[in-house]
């Protein structure tokens, strides 16, 4: 029995993702009021609805949380104190200190946890990692990330928690956790970084819409990161990896953050990048690609509950990302490269 806390991402992604599992039943939903929860629960055929997440805990065996980072720590820590396995969103919190408390609570509870870092489940990314591990393009030289999209909030110049840094909004906290996580998943720990957080001159909202970073990994590899969430007709999401013997490129030009990635390769002597065949492509999936990506993590989470395994990405992995976010904020404030 799984309970969902939050009815935004919770209803659009978490409910259908967990329902793709044969072992999970979504039995309860919690929102800021019982009325809001009941309206969504009735539409999605979920039996129980609560305006208090503590009451939901009494009725479930595991919890999935999808609320702003400013609200998530209290809910996660309370669920862990009750001994409930927790699936939660990125980033864990607004501050490193609060994220550390969440990890301490998870350690004390000894239950399964998972953070929704979805890129490690996407077939094209899995294949790219396999090729890199077998040295397909030789020793690595540099990497470059470009993520250019126009979010709904920025298209319509709307204000919400996603544009308010005090609640965990802004481009760094909304998109940066995914980038930091997949960079370390592919290339190892980040040693140092510098960052600049900016927005359009005529944008009165507080949250940044452009993040530019330089990163250095412990293995000596360096790279650049640019994330823009106010890019009309931006090129989408692209990761380029340059090695002594060639290049690998992951590129998704679509509006679906998970579906639409193609993998391209060029070896030394090739005149152009050529597509790489990827097993298990999601292109036939007609719904939001985030559902499939999250379903893969949810399946792993549910299996960990049953088998008592503890596989990444756990809350401890979320804490590593939180420290990188903090480093980026400190670099922006001080104008200095931050050694982590």
C-alpha cells in the first residue's frame, strides 16, 4: 500500500508510475486540504484522501512525496520516524543541514529510500554509460551540458514556488539536481565548481532562469554546464563527451524531459556523428516520459523494500547533490571557484 503526498507531480507522474508496478497499490493521497485531495483521489480512483499527511501514514506501508523542497524534509523525516520507506523528489531540501537531518533519519530508520533521479533509467543514457565504461572514445578530455527549454512558468511569466528560491525554486534547484547527479553517475565525483546565476533584465521574479557553471572532477576531467529555462525554441537537452578517440552526444530536442533522447557517436577519422542503436527505446510510449523513468526507479524502490536491499539513488545520494547545489550558490555569492 503506497500513499502519495502532493497532488501536482504526484498525480501527473507518481500515481501512474507506481501503478505500472504489479506489486504496488495506491491506496491514499494527501494534499493541503482534504477537499483538494478528495477531488483528485475520486478522479484517479484512489480510496483514501487526507488533508493531513500524518493521517495518511496510518494507512500505508510506504510513502512517495512530491512537494516543494521547503516542505519535503518535515514530511520525509516524519515518515521515516514511523518506519515507513520513502520515495521523494529532488532536491531533498533547501539547505545542506536539513538534508543531513533527512539522511540521519533514514539511517536510523533502516528502511528503503529513493530519490527521483530519473536519468540513470533512460535507455540512451544507460547505453552511453556502458560505452564510456568500455572506453569507446578513449581517455576523456571534456564534457559540455546544454539544457535550453522554456518552462510553463517562464513562458507565461507566472510566479509560483518554482520561481521562488526561498521555497526551493529557481533553475538551479529545479534542473541542477538532475545534472549534478548524472554527471557524477557518469564521470565520478565533482571536485570543484564555479557558478553564475542570472535572469533576464526585465524579469521581476526572484528566481534565476540561467545557470552557467564550470566543473572539475576528481579524475581531472573538466566541463561546462549551461541550463536555461527561459529559452524560446531552445535546443533542448544535450550532453557532449569528448575523448581522445572520438565523441559521444546525448540529445533530446523535444519538450519531454525523459523521452526523446538519441545517442550519437563519432570515432576518430569519422566525418560526422552517427546514431547508436539503443535497446529498449521508449519512443512508442505515448504518455509523459517521466512516468516510465520514475516507474523504473519506483520498481527498484519496491523491490528494495521486499528484499531489504539498499540501492542508489538513496537519500545519501540526494545529500551529495545538495552539497553541490550549496557549492554553486556559494560560488555565485562569492565569485570564486568552490572546492568541495
